[in-house]
């Protein structure tokens, strides 16, 4: 973060009358920590990574053996240490290797670091399959914020463009989690009740948006294949041009409702627009 916009710690804000919500630790839930984990070691604008360069493509699940392990090129991220772990494992299904996710009241995900320019390589393709779902699973209610299937894109950008509210929020997340939020996160979700193609904003930050591409029981038990123009979706969700994509993630979570949610994920790819 550039120095003119560096924020004082929460103790300074409290001393000056900006008292945070007493439940601020609770609101750092799955969505926010998912985005923080997806950001990983992504560089801030103008900085270089200390780690090896991220690949220019998403690691396909089909390139891994169906041996019940994590797919190659993907790494787990824990959203909160006090939450149960969503189980992710490769398996053979319909003649190919896919990823199975099972959440028993859990909330953890997988991420694949990438370095992709969506203006050139912004055609997103993926498939998922959900056999059954609790209709209460939704990202539209901040008290619940559960979904059987999500594909999450984390974008880099200029933090100087953030509002003061988002800057404060970003610093709070970093204080409590030790991770930086990406400049923007766009989540494609299967929701229990929200309208198709509806966009929803996370209640604590405008830099996290949900785009509903499957909804309710329609399509359950069948593979749903999606192809999206990431640039068009980002423009519609955020009203600006997207920066580089720094990671792609999947998330199946049901910790708020304490129910079982499961999904199969096929390969996720980003190709030429």
C-alpha cells in the first residue's frame, strides 16, 4: 500500500472515536478469508514477487491421477482455524479425473496461483456438478453465506483506488489474518435461491462480488458447463477494467447452516477471448 494511504492500526482508530464493531472478529468469515487466502503472496501494484513466477494457466484436475489426493498445482487454504475442513480429493468420474468437494459444516478451499492478463486470456471455462443441495444455502444473506460450489478469481490492482472504508477493512483483515486481500474478488456461485445472473456485493466490502450462474434445484444431478467473458463480468460487477488474475480458487462451504454440501468440479481454464 502506498504511504499516503497507509492506515493507522485499529487501536489508533478507536482512540479517535472510530470504534469498530465488537463482533469484528466474527465478521471475518468464509468469504473474506477465502479472498485473503486466494491473494496469498500476490504482489501489490508495482511490487515483485519473492516467489517463483506463477504459471500462465490453471492446473487442470484431469492432469492428476484419480488417487484421492489433492490435484497437482493446487494448494489448500484454511479460512479459519476453528472451522472444520472441507474434503477435496481427485477421483475418476465419467471417464476423467475430477475434483470432489465435501463439506460437513466446513469452510476451506483450494487455490491455484496464476499470473494471467484477462484482457488477453479472459475466456473462463469450467464445469461443476451438484447432486443435491439445501435450498437455504445462499450468499445473499450475510448471516449464512454458504454455497455448494464457487469458482473464485482474485485480481490485482492499484490499492490507491480503494475507498477509505475498504482501506480500513483491508487493514483489519490483514491484522487479524496476516494475509492481504486481493484488490478485487469475483466469485461465480451456485446459489440456493438467488436469481440467475444477479450480482451481489459482500456486506463489508465492495471489492468482493458474487455472480450467480446456477440457482436452486434446476440442473441438480447433471454437469453444468459454463463459459464466461471475465472482462465483461468484471466490468458489470465492478464498473471498471480488471487487473491481472493472481489466483483461481474453488470453495464448497456450509459452516453457517451446519449441513452437508458437496460438488464435483471439472477442469477450470482461461483461454483467449
